C-alpha cells in the first residue's frame, strides 16, 4: 500500500465461498476486514484464517436487506476497526425456478439481498468514504446478468447491480470513490452445487461438463474472483471506475 494507514474493508456474505476467499485475500493485502454474514457465528472460520496469518478481522452478523441492521453493523465496524473505506457487496442467495413456478417470495428475497442489500450497504459506507476522500465499492454481479434459464430473479438482480455500479461511479467519483463490479462465471461454490442439484446432476459431472464450454478448460475457484476484487480495491486502481469485469475463463457477450 502507498499509505501508512490501514484501510478497513467490509465483505458481505463472507462466511464461505467467494466472500470468505475475498476477505482472506484483502487481509493479505494489509486490510483490516469486517467479515459480515447473516449468522455471525458462521464467520468464525474466515476470521480465524485471517488472524492465524497475522491479519486483523472481526465477525459481524447482519441481514443486509434490513436498514437498521446495516446501519448498526457499519457503525460497529467503524468502532471496532475504524472507518470502512472498502466495501465488497457479495451477499447473495438463490431462489431458482422457471418463471411460471417462481413465487413472489422467490423474487422478493433475491431482490432484497442482492439489490437492496448493495444499496443499503453502499449508502451506509459512503459517508465514511466521502470523509476519507477515498473509497472502493465492488459489487458482485454474475454471468447470469446476460440471462440464464430458471434465474429470472437472479439474472435481473445481477444485471441491476451493473447499472447500480455505473451510477455510483458517476455520483461518487468526485469524492475519490470508485465503484466497479465483478461478474463471475462458473465458480465452484455452494451456489453452483445447488444449481447442479436443481438440474439433477452429480456436482463433479456438472463441473466437468461446464469446463468443456470454458476457453481455459477449467471451472473457476473463489480465489479467481478474489484476485479481481483485490485489484479493484487497491490503491493503484483509482482511475478504474464504473467497469464490469467478467471472471469467466473466456469472453462473454
């Protein structure tokens, strides 16, 4: 880092998968990390991995779709670690179904966690970033933003996050704050395991089939996404804003 100040990062949905890998990677970059998830106890492993390596982390329980919980969580982070100037909006859920089977609750739950959650977290953190004249907001989109059968809710939410990101970049740029999105393709997580189950495939077979359609001939891992997020949150990325990076092993259109 080019500054002697230790930046404070919040990573939502950081108990496992991409969120956990991102929290660990940002800690390795010298960040103090708030590990947020719906269940605070579930964050224990991520926090222990960071602290065992000499990093600084705290576990915070928070429903990102609840404005009161978000405000309380961000203020708790500021009290325990310092003002958060890096935010990774990673929290997400799946409620996959074909449109004619999708319930109102399936739609609302996905929208609330992905879109409302990113909105509330960004709104709560931006005041700390404005005061610091520095900020990095990275939101997790997905290749599903381009459309994916059985994911009308998830695809819409992930596409919405791209528009949200570009608007934040326009509004917040003058305060030294950048906003970017990372859109993973096939990444081995509990979510993709759920998708394999939904379509009735063994997860190993599901991965093997997916790899044949990816130019680099392998599926992605959470660390692949964490690497991209680390770039966007770095000091050197101050002139990169409003961008969507697909981490998918090849080009997507």
